[in-house]
C-alpha cells in the first residue's frame, strides 16, 4: 500500500495510500463518468486536494464547466460538450415537433458550446461530426413518422461513440508512441529511457489513459521507462496539480520541476538519466505540423533540439485541423490576469501535513501589474520529430514536411 517517488537529490520519498490525501482520490481517476441521461464531471479546480464530481445536465452547465476549466484538456472538453447536450436531449429539452426544428435546435446548442474555448480543435471536430450524424439520420428518418426521435437518438449515439472511441484512441497512441521511442533508442529492460512531459494529457484530460501521458504509461508498463519528469506548468499548474497526481496514482517513478528548470535538467541529467524525449499533447495540429499546446511547450521544443532530445507530440486525429495551413492561423486563447497574480491551494498545517478541508486564494504579485496570459503557444513543425496519432507515428519526409495522408487519407 505504499508508493515510492524518487527524488534525484534525496533518494526516495515514501507515501502511504492510507494517507487522507490519497484515500479520497484513490477510488478512481476518471474525469468523466457517464451513463445515458447522467453526466458527472470531476472538478479539476479542486484537485489534488478534493475529489468532487459536478452533475452536468445542460449545455449552459457544460459551457461554464469548460470555460472555468473545471474540465480541461482538448479531448475531455469535446466529450463533455457532446455528452452534456446528449443528456439534455435524453431528458426532454428539445421541444421541436418537426425534424427541421430538431436539427435547428441541435445546431444552435452546438454553436453555443463551440464558443466555450477557442484553441483546441477537438470540440470543433466533434461538432462537425455530430452535425453530420444527425443529418444522416434525418435522411433515413424522414420516411417514417418518428423522424424527430430518430434525429435525437442519432445525436445521443454519436456523442456516446465519441466517448467510447477516445479511450481506444488513447491506448493506440500509447502503443505507437512507446514503439517509436523504443526503436529510436533501442530501449529495453536493461536500457530504459527517461522523458519529460508538460501540462496534463492523462486520464484527466481525456476519457482515460491519456495521450502524451498515455505513451508514458505504456513505456512504464512495458518496463522501458526509467523516469518521468513533469513540469509545474504555470500559470494554471496542470503539471503540479494534475500530472504529478496521476503519476503518483500510477506509481510511475517521477519528479516534478518548475518550468524554468527544464534547461538545467537537460544540461545536468540528460546523460545519467538517459533523457530521450519531451512528450507533449496538442490542442491543435495544423496542416504543416505546427502545433498549438499549453504555453511553455515551444520553449521545451527549443531546449530539446539544443540538447539532442526527441520532441514528440501525441495527438489523436481529432486534434488535427487540416483546414488551417500553418500555426499563424490558430486562435490563441488569452485568460484572465488573476491566473498570474493569484494562486489557490490547500492549507498546509504547521507540521507539514495538508489540511484537505481548507483552500485558500493567495496574492502572489502586485495586483496592479500589467499581465499577459496566453494559454497556449505554437511550436513550429521544424522542431517536432514525431506526431503520434492512434493510427501511427507521423515523421517528416526528406523535404522536411509532415504528410498526414497515411493517417487521414480521407481528408488529406
Ligand atoms: O488549458 P488546458 O488545460 O485545457 O490545456 C491542455 C493542454 O494544453 C493539453 O496538452 C492538450 O489539451 C492535450 S490533452 C490530451
């Protein structure tokens, strides 16, 4: 019942799974719990101190949940938006009497949800897929008297399939990513590699397993992972609050660093820790391979290139936007100033234990300072070695260009 975390400077830290800190959260690590007509979403603002699910039953509640980042991560955002509308349809929110009215109702709810966050393309791709699915049902359904119901049922089934498919997708990304890295480094049980990841791309950002963190999980399961490093990921701290929580939960040997320590880590420990890759997720990969991901990703790509470390993007094909040619076309979300000037966390008692019942919001900067807070940056494709999808790893050709025809032949 114990977890061991290796701390490079001080040996191993030992945690008991019966500590109150873990016991509330250990039951399960699922961001999204769904059964037809009911959607529960883990409030990630309260993690890792509290494990609380909100019931999300309407588009408005989903919009608020996504905008406030109680749920975040490109795939999870799309899944929650799609399923929240499925729940409200299941519960009789659509008063349309004709198929045309039903389609207009669904379109308007989806167009509203589309505005919740602007950068991750998974939500936009899910909306296109759902609109197509209900139109296919309309063509079949118009011929019989239950046409409207056929449309609503088609929506619910298509939304549920997005959830189910995401888990299969993530497991495949894990397998393809681990296989690619194994081949690059001739990794084996006797020759393991260490990796660094940024932000949170795990079970909390998806329906389960995760994308970049899914590759790390698979490397660990296959006995090929020496050590995982995760960055704090300022300002929202997805790395320290969420990824470190997932790594501890999985018993993966891991160490947390601040974003500003990556260069020192590579300089000092690249060789003795055999650091082979930076593995990150994506909010949007565009046609030439430029990738928008959590702010701080671009600087890691520059550092990785300088130190001869592979830079790997893990992205389901639902995160690929072939309509946008280059990263210059990606809208980057800017968030509120308080994310930089204030921080929230649980209260630490005088003896060093964490009081999980109390959270505090603390000012950490002069509240009058000007603030620039972009949530994402764009890593140029030139700095990316591989983009790992559920259909395989895509690498650049001799012309230095990514070509997604092998993984998305129908849209390339
Ligand atoms: O602002 P967030 O937390 O939604 O940003 C999340 C990321 O940048 C992730 O890396 C990305 O969405 C991929 S999650 C599998």
